[in-house]
């Protein structure tokens, strides 16, 4: 049995990515924790603060021992860098110190969520704690490692598990310029949106009680790359636009500053252009 | 000789918490709770479109974003002058989205955040259920990550232990169901998009009501059949936890789930305070102050109406990013237990009846609820009563009536929204200038519960609950972990403050 070790570091985030992963509809969490992922291969979740049994020094020791070799590092949340990273600590060390130590030793790094991928919410103006995405921190510190970004606020559980599955299976993973797997982030929401006919006909909702395309209500669908319209959320029950809410563009590198005000129409000139 | 134990990180909670206790003759004589992450989210809100607060504040916490979705929507309704215009449907659907997350949190907290303190995953046998067979296969591994290392004090008999391991796994699915239920009306979860200022984003038809109802029934079945029984079994085999973790015995609740009845708004769970576990009083929000004597901010006692402390990383005697909210200078606990004690002492039904029936089944009096087990029981009672009430709200939705009220963002305005997250009282305050956010403040449940010592040196609720506790084995301080986890701390919520902008207004209460 081949064991793929995973260390899951939580930094400046909200635990929403963990909770979203727990919402995985078809690949059950019990199977992720307990069973083979593909025949002969298991995931050993060495460190995951929200669900792990132990606490304190014991788990910090485990993290230290198991990070000596052969592990993947998953990071949830951005890395605060201002004032030496003093704004976030675990086990008496800053997230920044821990991240640098772990990422140097890891086989690869997976940034889960937009905070970890690009800075996200805590890095929004004026970025009080100097939060950065892990890619940026690695680049600034000369750490060259395989990096995959799985952005989203939070990301869909299948984007993460699907990526993990491909890694474990040994498949080639195609990434876009933001290091997002094109399997999940390859198409604009606008291209697959069920409300596209409204857009084409010019039927726009002007407030929430109206039916129509949500473009005038601030929808980021024409500028946002994800498969939400096809995959849908929470076991296919619903997703933002189906719920009559504009897309907030939460998988994009400039979220939230570039995709807000959320409920104001975005510039039409940008339509059809690469963001 | 005293000995210090430091637990950092406290796991199976939301966020980054460090707890330090000092032990003399096996008893805790000093306790320090430290919030270890600061993001400054309120500062990020300044200058933005007010409506964005409804989305951005949800990102304070991905476990309880509903607390902030509800409070920020009420805060914006107030600032936009439309609080009285939210329709009956608007409130019902908001409540159903909100209540789904309360139910979610009860199940998540009991099984996935707490159960591993009481249940031994490694003691199961084959042939009981497919779930347990899967666990047995897992136990063939060299290392049982992420279930080890762990503290050990397991007492459940084999059969009950096996049932609870089975239910730990089953609850992973039921918890997921509560989020699927939520997203029928809320769009997606975590970070829903259904609750908006003015009501909810979509009109609800019979198909959606049916979809929500079907999922709710599955969840209700699990609560009635398993959750209540599992809780009672834990209480039976760990009875001393009715004495452990008592805390300050002062309780505070803002109340939650407003329902429009005969043109008036009533809260299904009431607001109020209870002093010393007994005396009910109505809540006066203006009595709240914050101390920063032991927090990394400049200054000491802050009058929230006019003072704005800056970050001071070097501050002597400071040990947390969390500040210390106090009501009339006294320490108050918030959360499910606080909500229940407030409703019980106020005499509000159906809560009083539900609490009495649990007390008589367990053959205990109300005083026993002021404990580790009491906090778990409070979550279970809430899950049961709220699933029943949710059915009623669902059937009151009238798809022919409006769900949303339109509004204009005012040039200037201010407002507040007081609600309850699963973890307790949550308040949002806004001031709008030139149609933009000039000021935004959030005070979250864990800010109350995990607060450090105040100006008079009085420890916060979790710290008080730890004091005096006997630690049987210093190398295995399971008592500390069980006490802290019974509060269900959410650290991301507890720390997001800081604001430099001064306000002229007298009415807006600022928690800085």
C-alpha cells in the first residue's frame, strides 16, 4: 500500500475551505480519510487542525517528524508577512516561518482557496497584515516547487479532490497561467451560463425580484473562469446564479478588489477580453 | 511548585487558539486564552459599497458565515431604513437559511469537533456495519493519522463506542445534508448568497420548498434517533463533566430568528441576560464596554463610543489578539447554553418545556447545565427544537407573496444588526458616508468567550471555566481540551477589529 502524506496548514483564513471539502458530495469524506483513493494508494492526513485527534506539542512534533520527507503541503489561508508575520502564529512560530520550512521540504504545494492562491480577502485593500498568496511568498524566497492553485471562496470540493485524484493516479495536470487546473477553471462562467439567452436577448434583471440576466446586478460571470454552471454546488442543489445572485468572481486573482462592488455593473468594455 | 502547560494549537475548533494553564497540586490556578491570528477585516471594509459588507463579513468565518450574513443584512436593512419592510416571506426564508447552519453546527461540533475526546476510533470490530468495516481496514495502517496522536480517557462500553464511531461517519453525511438544505435557498455553502439586504435573492416555489423539506426530514431523523442517544450516553459515562467547566454563570443573548406575526416582529429565541444563573433581565446594549489591558492594542479600558486603540505588538502583559467585552463591567458567557438559560429564565416557550423535558430525562436540575456537558446538551436541545420549528416556518412560506423589498442606498446613514451565530451573540454596526462604508464594527461570540483578563484582572469565560479544574495527568490534560472545546471557539470570528476613523455620531456603538 502506497501512502501519500498530506500536511494541511491553516494560515490567515476562515476554515471555509476545510468545511467546503467536508461537503464533498460524491467522493465521501469517510473514504478520503479511511479508504484507498485508487487501488493500492491511500492518503495519510498527517496534520489537519480542524479534524485531527490530538492538540498542542504532540501534533507539532508529528508535523515536524513527518515533514522530513515525502509529503504534499496543502495551505489554506493567506500568509501574513507584515512585521515579520507576527499577525498569525501556531506553536510559537509564525505561519510565515512554518510555511517556509515546510514548503522547502514538500514534494509539492497545493494552495486551497483564493486567500492561499492569491491573497484573497485578508489581502484586500489596505491589506492590514501584508497577506500574500503562497506562490508570491515562494517566489520572494526563491523556493521552486510544484505549485497548484485551487482558488474559490471557498473552492468547490470536487476541484480539490479531482486534482488530488489526478496527482495520486499520476495523470498529467494542465495548469493555466494562474496555476489553476484547466479541468475545472478552463471556461468562462458566461460561456456555460443557463441565463446566457437572457443576456443575448438583452433581458436584464434590475433587482432581485426580477427574472433575467444578472449582468446589471453586478455579475462577474463574463470575466470569471470556473465550471460552476455545469458542476453546481452542494451536491448539485444550487449555485450563485441559479439562486438569482450575481457571480462574485471568487476564483479570480484580483478577488475581491477587482470584482467589487459586488452588486454594481462591471465595465462592458471588459466583456470578451481576457482578464 | 507550580507547573505550566501550554497547548498550542488547540485543534478541532475554528482557528488559532493557544491555552496556557498553571497547575498547583493538580489544580489549575491560572489560565490564559490567546487568539493567535489577526486579519483586520473591518478595516478592509472602509470605503466600500455598503452591500459588500454582507458578503465580505461572511468571510470572517467559514464555519459560521451565517451569523455574519444575518447580522450584516439586519445592519444594512437598518441603515437603509427598510427594517420594518422585510416581508413575512423574507424573514421566513432568511431564518431557514440561518437555522440550517445552527443545526449544522450542533452536529459538526458534537461529532467532528468533540467526539474524539470521548470515543475511541481504534476500538471497533468487523461485521457490525459497512462503516465499521471500513474503519477496521483503516486500522491495518501503520499510523492512524489524523486520529492520533491524542489524549486518552475512553470509557464507553464496546457497543456504545462502536455505535458512536459509526455515527461519527454517518454524521459526516448528515452535516453535509444540512449544507445542501441551506443551499436550496442560500445558493451555496460556505458563504451563501441568498440572504441580502431587503430580504432574499430568489423567489421560492413549491419545488424548492419540497427539496428543503426532504433534506430537513433526513436531518431530523438522525437527530431524533442517534444524536440525542449518543449525547445521553456520553453524559452517562462522563458524569463528572456536569461539575467541570462551570465558568462565570452569567449569560447573555441578543436573540435570533425574527418572525413576523400580526404585523409585529418577534424573536423565536429571546434576547436578555441572566446573572448568576438565575436572575433574568432585559438586555441594554449600551452597557457593553471593552477592555484591552491584556490584548495587543494600545490603552486599557475603552469606551466603545469614542476610543480607537491601535495595534501594539510590544505591549507588556498582553497575551491575545482578542479583546475583552464586558457587560456592566462583568464577565458574560454567550452561545447555545446562554441562549437556553436566557429563554428558560424568561419563561419563553417552547424552550422552557424542551429544557425541562431534557432535565427530567437526565434526572438533573438546571444548575447542572452550567458545565461542559451542559453546553453539549444545549446544542442538542437547540438542534431538536429548531428542526421542528423549521418545518413550521417552511410551511408558512407563501410563494405568491413578495420575498424582497427594494431600496436606495442613502447618502448618509447608520445602523446595527444584532443576531446569534451558532456560537453565540453577534453584532454588526455600520456608518455610511457618501454612500460608502465610513465605519464598520463586528463583535463576535468568541470575543466574549475566549476573552483575556480585563481591567480588574477578571478572567474571561473560558479562563474562568478552566480555573480550579483538577488535572489528573499533566501529560494528558484532556480536561483542559474538553472544557475549551465545550465552548466551540471560533477564533477567526473573535479577531477582526481595528479602525482608525473617528466618528462624530453618539448613537453608533463601536467595539474597538
